[in-house]
C-alpha cells in the first residue's frame, strides 16, 4: 500500500495485490476515518473492474476492540475468470487492509496456541 494523498481524516492509497496469473493489480482506494462514529469507511476510485464500498466499525470491548466489517463489491464488467478467483482477490484486499491496520496501530494479536515463551 502506498499513500497517494492525505487531507484531514481522508487518505487515498494505491494497493498492489497479486491478481490472476501472478499479474499485479493496482487498486486506488479512498479511506476516511470517522472518529465520532468509531468507523473507517472506504471505496474504490477509478477502478474499471470493481466498485467497492466498505466499513470497519470499531467497538469497545474493554481491553480489546471488536472490528465489524461490511463490504459490498459490484463487478462493473464481465471478467472471464471463475468466481473463486474474484473472491480470492476481494479476500486478499481485506486481509492486506487488516494487516496494514495492525502494523500502523501497533496491534498485537493474542497468542492462541495455548503456550507462551514464559512457560517452562
């Protein structure tokens, strides 16, 4: 992800993801942080294939934050690939965004393996 521009609570970013056949796909997205609503919303810009609108709702769970995600994506033209490929591209965009949020916000994921390095 690369930040293209920033103004107030809005950022426009270019996101590169691996597409079909390993070809990179660059998608331009506009993100907006709405602190009063505890929400991050985004949508695609100038994308000839996909029209995406999504929101991350941030919920206070005491010492944790619950992130509820909703996305609507419409294909703007017929794409000669299986639906599974399209779903994988959308899934990759979602996972990339979550990983970037975790790094940016310095979020540590709980260890769910049942052991820790401190235990003998």
